[in-house]
């Protein structure tokens, strides 16, 4: 695939920078980001230069939104610039060119593509997006290195990344023979002093981690055991734990909650407990309401969405509409892929196993 991080050089300067806001992305931004990338890509093709490499497959960018830490610049509810990243997997051989030890590839993130609409260039939006994402990455402390590639002829982008601490470590032919600088930057993850990196090295969740927080709880496998009608998999072979027929018969109304998790919620001192659940059908949504009323009456806010909706994005949208700072948010689930996505989008996340020893702190 062809990717690069570029803000094409343009002499026009935009004077109303103060009305631009930066925010993290959700999967709902895909269409607008994809159109932005195609617009800038076609512009570069018309100029017959090799500054910008891009893909015409939206699925590539959707995967970045799901797995990376991505951000956009917005003016008047319109995305005018975007920066996409992804966990490094050496698919283009870029990682091998950095000189970073192979053991750190899982702790490396690649800044893959950045673009700014023509009329908004000259305002350091690319540089500000990079700084915005780097600040979050350093706060999360889950990556040790960031890498990117840039055309030697792209002075604007080169300046943007160098001003953010990236340095050139190699030069290579990439993306179909295009000359690229390979750059890297060391991030805030401290692998030499693990006791300083991990405040709670046991991995257990404590009261202080949830106190005065907005805590989003999954239901199935978190607030209740993930076992339905004496099985954990749909007898009809779907990826769910129960069949549609079982849902129609009211399977969610018949099961019991986790007494352990009832105690967790009653003692965690959260500012607000919120359900964040996936559902197959509307009947499941309806049945979970009286079940929550009976067993978790302290949870008044309930976000029940269909399975094609991202839980991380739903939480982000809820926080945005309620003016909740992500520093005050915790998300708990039993599905690693959901937790991984949420964590990469700036949401502090816990697997349900972190609550196994909850009672030992009393």
C-alpha cells in the first residue's frame, strides 16, 4: 500500500485559525476523511509530483480509525485536515529501515497519512495535529516509538515532524519506487524503569481508579456471567452467545447477575455508572432494561446499541455531548478487541479480570 505523511506546500495563508478545533476521530468520520484524502491525492496527481502517496480503498482507512490514535481539525463542523496512525506491523518494510530492535515493534506506532485542504494550508495544522496525537500517546505510555515516512521534496511536512521531535534515520525507495525519508521519535513509554511506568503493577482495579469517574460497564460477561442456557456459543453457529430464538423466549430475563460485580458497583464510588452494551435485536434491548432495574438499580444511564456500532465511538460521542472530560472516564468490558480500540482512542480501559481481587483491598 502507498502511504505517506504530507501537508503539501502552498503559499496561501488562512487567517481564522482560532475557529479551528482538534478532536479524536470515530468510525463515523470515515466518509469525510476518505473524501479529504482523495481530494488531496488527486490534487497532487494533477501537479505530477510524488509528495503524496494514498490508497483508494476506504477499508484501509477504516482499519486505521479502529486501531490507531487518529485526529482531525474541524472548522464549521467540516473536517479540514486529518492525521491517521496505526500500530506498526512492518507491512511496507518501513520498520526494518528504522534500526529499532524487533522486540519493540508491538510498541511502535506509524503516522501513516496526514492531509490538509488546500485553502487551509499555511497554518501549521499538520504540526498541531501531530503534537495533539503525540501528547495523548505520551500520556497513554503504551508506545515506545513513533515512525513515519516523508518525501525529501516535501519541506512543509518535514518541518512539521522535525518540529515535533522526529529525526531522519534512513532513506529508501517505498510505495512503488518513491524516494522517502524514514523518520522516528522515541515516546514516553519507559521500558527501563517498569516500576515507575506501572503505578499498579498487579493490574488490579482499585477504588481509587474508579472513584468520582464516569464508569461505562459492559453487561454480558461483565455484570453477568457469559453463559446462556447452559452454553457459551449460539447453538445455531453465529458468533453470539445465544440464538435469536432464545432471545425471543426471554433468556436475558431468566439469568442472574454477578453478586461480585454488584458489590463492585456499590463500593467503587463512581460519579456515575453507565451501561455500555451490545445487542443483536430490539427484544434484547427491551429485556435488559427490567433486568438492570432489578439487579443494578444504581445504573440509570444505559447505552444499548446494535453490534455494528463501535462501543469506543459510542462512549466518545456520549462524553462529547455531555461535556465529560476523557480523564474522568473508565470503560470495563470482557472483550479485548473493544478494550484495545477504546484505549487507543484515549479511554482508560479495564478487562473484567482486573476486578477479580476487588474484595482484597477492604
